[in-house]
């Protein structure tokens, strides 16, 4: 079972500067080619949840096309998923069961989260601003 001390060691090894952000929650900021990404990690009883919140701020103004595109991306991504949060914004998340979670699995999931965020951020920003349409070629 993953505990907070072990999670902190893993984050340090990965070079993720994590600052506490509530109970069993950490905030990490990463510079990427698509700008800064803030990832929140929450260690729950049986799960480690890492999320980019918000991934795209829409305030609930989500089109049918956006929802369809998010579902297509969810189908094609391994482990990582898009969702809407309680404010209607788009979030990108990965959830890992903590029972026998090892460093390699955490590294792969977190690096994958950043890679997916960078891959899809420009597409969603453009679509949200009325630019390019979302289609199957954007993955």
C-alpha cells in the first residue's frame, strides 16, 4: 500500500516539486511547450489520483462536438481520461490503485499525463476559441 512518505520519495526521484495542498494532496507545476501545467495528486485510501485541473476552463459551456471528441480521446488513451469537473471545466486525470503500486507505474502514469496534456492542450484551446473543429485526426 502506498503511503504519503513513499509518494513524496517517488515525486522527489522524478524531480516533481510537490507542495502540500490540503490533506493527502500535493500540487506540482510543470513547464511544458504548451505552457505551465498544474497537476494535483491526491492519495486516497485505495487510489492515487493525479489530475490537471482545469485542463480547459469552459465554465460548463461545452459543445456536443467537444464531448464527442473527449469520448474519442478517452477510448484511445491508456489509463488517462478526460472528464468534466463540478464547474463544467474539462479535467485530465489518471487513477492508480495503490495496493501494489510501484515506482515504475507511478512514473509511467505521471509522465503519460504530462504527455497527453501537451498533445491535446493546443487542440482544445483552438476549438474552445472557435478555431479548428475537433475531429478524429487530432489524436
